[in-house]
């Protein structure tokens, strides 16, 4: 009797020991994962782009889907008119007629008449040749895809840059992204980050995107896993054309994941740009950020079951497990192990944020510590809400029920087409580059917005299509 009990206890002890050693292995893997993100970020971020003969660089069509005004929208869009790049066009997409938004875009277009640009108002109608494709658009659930379709059809260049409205872009970023588009690369994406903004909520966002998110994003991309965030993606247009254009991704909320998947499926590589995407929305708060994180977590749950293990890779949960396991195996003090784990993690996160920032932080170390603690503790609330909440998400003012693979069932329908034509296309003609371009250009060939006042340009009148 006692022998059987002892044998059972020994078996249980062996199983428990094996499990603990597996946890130690997972802990070591997590530490390696952490360090890889820092090392790759140190190698990748803020590198100076290699110089090349810009005459051979292809043009880029920049698609800007817009939905309503934002406090910083004017300044954000203005940066796209000042890109140091020889050939590009700006394609603005306004989903519904908004006089204030249209006036803002028109004001910028008048301020920069030498930049080739078009404005599309109303995405319900767009043409392909002579045929109006209403039926194809009615099945599209993703409002961002829905909004970009007319601009995509009118794009004249082989590279497409899809850029969200809340981004601020430095003048050399597009050049840097194109330099990453080597012969075997089909998609270049920017890692999401944030501009320096005022307020504690801005600090929390910067800490999240510059620590946990940056670490995961860089490591996952280093080992070749699809982790593309679509707020700023440079794509070879031929890759999207092969699968039927943007409308092929209209059934999914996570269209960025599936676009990257199709590009990789065709044999192209995915690359991270050396400059993070600078989110600069004027409307932000801690609650808004939490809601956004819950939505992102719900999407990841439907893309991979590994998302359910994410709570285990957070700082405090892994510290508790490390303390318990090392105490059981080696009789180390669990509190000391957990405290050392948290301290080292905190220091590494600070280094990761400094690397991503590329300079001094806009807040003190004390504010970083408070924002970091809030981020760490709120993560468990975010996971709980995502794992236990409904499959309904709110995005771009609409509600969707998520299915497998982020297929979306729309709960609030897109607006029906108005009786009158609703696609407004305005364009300013492309100008020929000349040697009389402005002297403040740092590139071998000046972009169209840097032409001297003596260069000729003809602005086309507005027309309804």
C-alpha cells in the first residue's frame, strides 16, 4: 500500500519537475526573445538610407484613406506634400462628403500646386474602363478597403503606399522605404510608434509601442513570421493585382495580415523600414488606447491560437512563474527572483524605448516608470476583456462581428450610393523635373514639390467621374 503511494508520489514529482524545467526553458526563450528584439531594433532603427541613383527609382502612389477631421490632420497631411522623393502622387480618399475635410485637403493642394494629387469623394462608385462596378463593392465589409478602391484603380505608379490618416511622415521616410524594396522584396512596412505629444495618455501610448509592441514586432519579423501592421505599407502593386486588387481583401478586418500573406505566398520577402511609423493623432486617451488594444487582441485571437498564451509572456506573470519554479527546483527565494526579473525587464524595456525613439524621451524616468506600470497591469484587463468579451468590435464608427480569420459580419451597413455621382476626382498635373529645382533638396534629384517658381504646371479643373 505504502509502496504504491510512494511510487505515485515519485511519478507526480517527476512530472512536476519536468513541467518546471519546461517553464524554465520557456523563461529562457522569453529572455532570448526579449534580447533579440532589442538587438534587431538597435541594428535596424534610424539607419541612414544608402544613396542610389534616384533617376532609376520608381514612382510611388500614396493612398490616404480619410474619415473625418482630427486636430493634427492638417499638419500630418502637410508632411506628405514635403517628401524628399522625385516621383510620387497623393491620392486622398474621403468616404463620405465632408465639407470641412474637403476644404482642408483643397487648402493643402492649393498651397502645394506642384505636387501631383487627386481627391476622391464617395467610394460607392468607381469605374474600371467603361463599366461601373457597383455589385463588387457592395460585398466589401472593410470600410478602409471600400474607401481606397477608386484611388487604387487610378494609381499610376508600380509601388503603392497605404498610409493611415493619423500618421506624420518625415521628409526622407519614403526614400528610405523604397531603398528597402530590393529585387526580392514585395512589401516594406513601418513598425507603429508615436510622435512626441503632451499628456500622460501620450506617454502610455509611447511606452507601449516602444517597449512591448516594439520588442514583439521586431523579433517576430526577424524570425520571418508575418506581423505586418497596415498603417504604413509600401507594396508592389503587381502583387495585389494578381489576386484581383484590393477588393480581394474586403471581407477581412485584418486586411494588412492577408495582404502580407499573399505577397509572401508569391515568393516575395517582407521587410521592416528603418524608421518607425509616427502616429500623431490629436485625439487620444488611456481609455481609447485600451479599447484599441482589446480590438487588436480579438483580431490576433482569430488569426492564431497562440494569442491565448500572450498573458504568460508579460513581465509580472512571467516573474511570478519564475519565482515559483526556481523556488521549487533550486530553493531560491521566490520574491528575490521575481524582483530581479521585474527590474531587469524594466531596464531592458527602457533601453528598447530609447532605441525606438532614437534620442531623448519627452518625459522623465519617473513618468516612464508610472506609464510602464500602468501598461503592464492594464494588459491583464485587456486580455480578460478580449478573451471573455463578445466577438463584436467597433472600428471606424461601425460595428462588426468577427468570424474565423477576422472575416467580418457587418452589423451596421455602409451608406448606400447617393442618386448623383459621388466620385470627385481632382488632379494637379505632374511636372517635369529640371535642374532649376530648389536648393534645399538633399537628394540628387528634386521631387516635384521642390521645383523652382519658373517651372510650369497646369492644374486641371475639377470633374465628376
